[in-house]
């Protein structure tokens, strides 16, 4: 099987990658710094050695004292090797005579005065007799006797063994400290990476639990929010919250849909059964007189009208559930109230209907707001006695940027324990009464959906003296909801 670097690299854990890369960079850095230091340190030390030789060139007395015969003082420093030659290059004197010849500098021929003069104080390398040690040497022409003008040459050499030994010591120390630093760095990096990535293990465990179906879990918020792990935990918690809410909404929607389908089926079944029953009576000849046939046709017509109204309400709720964009326009809420009052007077001329409030212009879907007011007025007319008055009140809260239209009746009122339930689909406080009045149980549900689409609110309170007050509060300026 061919070697695939990407597969091998991807198979390594992130902690191992971070630790390995950090140790590798640390090792490379130490090697570069060590080699660079050695590359600069050795020439510097050799330069110091050459400087010492240059100082000898200026003053031989610091190393040796020559006699008139060319002999030297044996108390001279022993770090320096020196050899005294005659003008013709014959060796007259040298130190280190107590040391083996193999470790002393080896000059192929003696250094004459002419050669020393040609070198002019230049430093030149010399190997030991065994070739293991390198010396830096300098040749200095000297006058042994000013009276006679006797000339000669002194060669002074310094071994580079001390420099080599120092470099070896430095390399040993550097290698020891470097290995220790790499080991400590690896352990420290591993510890820091492990402790830093520990919250990620919690993220992994939580993700596994969530994948198994437990959407209630959340990541701990112990990590500071200014760290990557803290920000990751916060973002994941927000995402998990949204997913949890989405699943809850989905479950609630499915439950509502199941109840809605069941209720709708029941509501549609009732008029269909009536229509089918009268049709079967007519087919079997049970309806003999014109009066019986007329009564049956009247009942069939009423049930068909009731079923048609129910279907229209269901379609309206389906459209509201689709959350289609509203057709926003500017209109006067007080005019809506006056129009609703005129329609109600036409339906029930004997009833006293009044409109109160000032003119308030709002931005909303005018036809939808008319439908809200019409449904609420229809409920008030249907469920209150004909002689009781109705009031429509329009108000405006400039500070909150809201307008309110209230439909006030003086009927039996609505018990407090069912005021929130009446906006549910197909909910009826009194089924028998609803059948008599022809209600489908969807009118207030439609109202609530329209108000919600406008980011408004609707509530029911008890009217002073008896009755119910439906108040619809809407923002003066409608702001579309962003997905």
C-alpha cells in the first residue's frame, strides 16, 4: 500500500500535532542558535588569540628576554612557544624542551631574517609534529647586539587547542541544556495543550450525547468568553438552544396540526352528515309534503353555508400559517372603527353602537385589520343580547409607538380561566350555543394570527358592570420580521 502523508497526518490527534510541531520548532530554534553561536564564537576566540600574538610583535619582552648571545630567560610564560633563529635560519634556542617533540610546532626550515621581514608581522599557521595541534605563529626580526649588529629571528606561537577545548566544552553544555530544554518544553507543551483542550473533550462528549437525542444538554460556561473555547461554547450553546426550540416548535406544530385536523374533520363531518341525512330521506321518499321537502332543503342550504364558512376560515388560517408578506399601507384606525360600527348597525339596527377616540394613522395591512375588527364585532353581536350597547374605542400611546382599538360589550362576559383559550382553534366555551349561532370556533384564532403577524397583541378583560372588552394593540409603524 503506497504511503499517503495526508492520511497519516490527518490520523494524528490535534494534541499530538501541536506538541510535535512545537517541539520540532523548539529543536530547530536551538540548533540554529547553537550552530550560529559556534560559528561566531570560534572566530572571535581565534581573533583574541591573534590579538595576543600581535601584542607580542609589538613587545617581545612580554614573552621573553633575549641576551646578547641570543639566549632567553627561562622564566618567560610557558603558554607561548618560541624559537630563536640566527640570521641564516639556524635554530639557536627554543622553549618547551621538556615536552615531547611531537606536540611542538614543526617548521620545515628555519626562519631567516629576510623571511621574517617579508612576513612583516603576519600571522601564519603551523602544525605540530604529529599533526594534531594547530598553532598560530608570528616571526619577528630582532637585533641581538646593537654594538655588533647581530641579527636574528624569534618565532612565537600559540596553540589553538585551548580554543578547541572551549568549543568542545560549550558544545557539551549546549547539547545537555538543549536536550533538557526540549524535554521540558515537550512536557510543558503537552500539559498546556491537554489542559487547554480539556473543554473540547467536554464539547465532544456533549455532542455525542446530543447526537443520541438528548437536546437538553448544554456546554459548561466556565471557560472565559475571551478565549476560543469560551466563544465556541457560547456559540454552540446558542445553536443548541435554537435547535432545541426548533424541535420543540416542530413537536408543538405537529401536535397542533393533529388536533387541528381532528377538529376540522369533526366540524366538517357534522354538516356533511346533516346534508347526507336529508338527502337520504328525500331519496327514500320519507319527505312527502312540500313543507317537509322545503324544510329539508332549507336545512341542507344552511349546513352548506356553514360548511362553506368553515372552509373559508380554514383557508384563511392556512394562509396566515404560510407567513406571506403583508400588504402594508397607511390608513386611519378610527375610520376602520366607524366602518365597523356602520356594518354592525346595518346587521342590528336596534342596537346602540358608539365610536370613541381620536384619529390615528398606522402602517399595517388594512384589509387584515378590517377583518380583525369585523370578527370581533361579529362575536360581540352574536354572543350578546340585542338590546345591549357596543362601544369601539381608539387610543394612541405616542411614547410606546402603539395604537389600540377596543371592542367593548355588556353581555355575560368571559370567565377568567378561559380567556387565553378562546384564541385557540376550534375552542368553544359553549358548544351548543356555538352551534346555534353558527360559529366555527376559528374566528378568534384568525384574529390572533393576524395580530401576531403585525407584531401586536390582543387581550381580553372584563368590562366594568359586566361584559367583555377585546383590546387589539398594534405598532404604529409595522416592521417586517426577518427570517
